[in-house]
C-alpha cells in the first residue's frame, strides 16, 4: 500500500507510525516549508502550492499518478475539507481515503453546526451562538470566543480567548469587526479537559473509545490550553463510552476520530469539539494504551474488520518531550512534480 499524507508539517510521528504498519510500502507527503519536521519521516516529500491555491488539488493528482498512490490520509483540517469535496475525482482513479462522510466533516469543521447538531441529538454541549447574535442571545460570563471554522487558524486575525466582562467583549468586537459571522461565543467550561479518541468500522459501527485527561498541551487551540496533548492519562469511563456510541449512531464516522470536551466539577460531561481525523494524542496516549489506531486504519483500508481487544485498553499516564530533527543545510529536501 502506497500512502499520500499531504501537509507534512509537524506530523513526524504520524508519518513514521504509518510507515511501520504491515502492508505499507511507502508514505509520500507534501509541504511548502523545508523546515517542517514531517518531511524527514516520509519516503519522499513534494513541494506543492499552498492549500488555498487553485493548483493544489491538481498537484496532488500528479503525485498520486507518479507515486502510484493507493490511499490518501489527510490530517490537516483544510486538507480534509478540500479533499472530501473532491473525493470522487480521486476515487474514480481507484484511490481510497481515510475519511468520514462529507456530511460529518462539514459539521465537524463548523463550530456552530457542531454545537447545534450535538444539541439536537441529545448530546451534551455548551451553549454556543454566533458572535453576531450576541445582543439577542447573550451567554453569562465567562465565555470563550472561537473561530467558527477551524481553517481560520491559518488566517490573519485568528482569535481565541476567554471573555469575562463587558469591557473585554467590547474590545473583542473591535478586533472582529465585519467578520462576526466567522466567530462563535461559547460557555466557558472548567474542570477535567477531555480528549476522546475513538474508532469506527467502514459502516460507521463503533469499535472502541479511549478517553484521556488532557493535563497540558503544546499549543493553544480551542480550550484552556488545547492543541496536541503532551501530558495526560487515559482512563475507562462507561458514561463517556456510551455518549460516543450515541454520537456514532447519528454521525457517519469512518476510522479514527476524536471528541474534545470537559468533565466539569459537578461530574457532568460535555462535548465541545469534533475532530474527524487522527489527532496528536493518537500518537501518544492512545498508542501507549495498547491501541494502534494506525495499524487499525491500514487494516480498515485493506478491507479488514477491526476486532477490538477483549480487555479494552490499558490506563496509561503520558508525558512527552520535543525531539529535534537535524539535516544538512544544502540538502535538496523536495521532489519535483
């Protein structure tokens, strides 16, 4: 199996772990920056236009033809959105995807749709409104402002912060003037921050969930410290598993995915985010708990049914460190398309 994982970025571990899977012959990636660490894990890396460039998708098609790609595994939100919309064009050439349905992706990549969908199906989620609706549907402070579309993380003006009073919200409105439709306000939750990796069969059937307490993370994302977890622990929880099962019955997931959320101090569980993809935590806490979502993904793409271990997973504490990548200054890192 030849795999294309576009946008190498910092996904060194993801690429390396897929290369170690049985039946995988090579992993090809793309990037625009020679300083991206993921380049050095791939068998080859092609320099391509930016994801927003009209030539981006045609470039991926050329790479697929040259490298005889069997499967595309996108891990970046914008890649996932674009490729889900162009999926049929690749599948006509016999190329498979590790992707949930287009409908699920469209919900997951819109924070307002996420909150509305979860609420409509009886899944606990904090109150969420468009920033432009603030005057008519105010939420008690503190609240958190988030970009409605995760892809805005790469755009100028991206903002996420906790708002505690009228003075602070007035400052926020000055910053997001004329783009209020691109932001949501949400109840600010505190307590145990959850990251819940789970896996579904090709038909959306639930296989297994691995909840974790995200104690700290490498970057700021959509929560108190968000981003890829670098300290935390996995744990068994029947309520969380039942909530994930309930969600998978109304959303069409395929393969690995993730819910972000909170377990508040009064022991209530809330879902705040849907990640229809492998997360950074899958390379750390989940793998450390004995669940290889990478090999499961390859097996799924090979047409195999995933059989979860009878004893579930191991409860594991995880801490991580940054490992540098060194390479010669004059090395030609990119392949030409």
